[in-house]
C-alpha cells in the first residue's frame, strides 16, 4: 500500500507532502496504516469532500492511495473532514512532520 499525502493552506500557507509505502515502513507502522485506511473506508469516499462554508486559513488535504491494483484520490477540506478519516489524516501529518 502506498499513500501520497499533501496538506496545503493554513495560516502560514506551508505545504507538507510525503509518500508512505508499507513495504518500506517499520513493521509497527506498516501494520497500523492499513487499519487506519480500512477504518476511514478511504476507497469508498468521494473524490472531493468540501465544506459548504469555505473558511480561510483552513487546511486542505489530498490523499492518493494505491493498494492491490486499486487507486483512489480524494481532496478534503479540514472543515468537512469526516470523523472516520481524522485518525488517518493525523497519522499521515505526523509522518510528514518527521521527514
């Protein structure tokens, strides 16, 4: 499984981007990532999840996932972030900070 994660926007406008691949992650993280993807039901989410009331200085996230021949990309605004997706976003954001 490989996910490309990009966070844009925010007050400072700093972009954070990283790609994670379960084949290169430490075993704990390689086990954790698919569980977070499953909980988020990522492949079933629409390609765009936008807030009906856009707010300045909020983050926007773009995730592209490849797993077992399937691909899916979503763009989601922080203000419209589904609760099931939040743990995955936080996990990916923490990984991006470390790199």
